[in-house]
C-alpha cells in the first residue's frame, strides 16, 4: 500500500458520484487505498444553512482522516464543498497532498478556503458559474499549486477523465 485517499463529494452529490468514482479508480490503479464518505445526510440539514451542516461535514472528515493518518500517508481530495472541507481538514493533521476540484475560495460566512503547506493540485472550469476562475487562479498562484483550467462549468462533467488523470499525476509524484 502506498497510502490512503479520502475522496469527498460535493454538495447534494454522493459517494458514488462520477468524479469521485473516477478518482477512486485512479488511486486503486496506483496502489493507493481509498474511501468515499457519504455526506448526503448532512447536506439535507437545510435548517443549519443553505449548504447543510458544514461543521458536521468537517468533523466527519476529520475523524476519518485522523484514523487514516495513523496508518500511513494520506491524501485528501474533494469536489466543490468536498474540496473546501478537505483543505480545512488538512490544517489539522498530516496529509501528503490535496487534490481540489472546483474549489470554493469563499463560501458566504465560512472562512475562505485554506490548506496546509503541502503539494496541491487543482482542476477548475473556466466557465464555472459558482466560483470565478480568476479567484482560483489567484489562490493557486499564492501557493504555487498545480492548476489545470478546462473549458467546462462547475460540475466538470466534460472533464471527468481529465480530473482522474490529474489526480493520478499527483499521486505518482508522492
């Protein structure tokens, strides 16, 4: 085993979503174990916020990541809200790298996207209707992150394979 990946789906998505499934397959091909937490119950908690129970999402990922980090190298990956919580959790325990798909740089009253000082790879759509590409470019530049901008929207539905390939490229460097 080379290490473990935790792949967090986006808001109102699920652990069997196309992108996180493609990332899981890429990780497995390279000898990494993986898991895909289910946050759908927390996303449904609209009484907490319009994005569901974000603090509970963070706590769920943090608990899983703590256990995984004790066993060996850990990589966190996520799409949209899953990217935001992955970055946040990376500040609280040792991770080897982060892979962020369509990461929200700012999310209303929540703190801006933060991340540990580890290798970061990002894929983002030029035509993302929720998160302006320029914000992601600036965030990535400040961290010397690897950034792939593609001709796509927030869902990156036309770039699932490109996302998996970029994730595999990150894992291959570790």
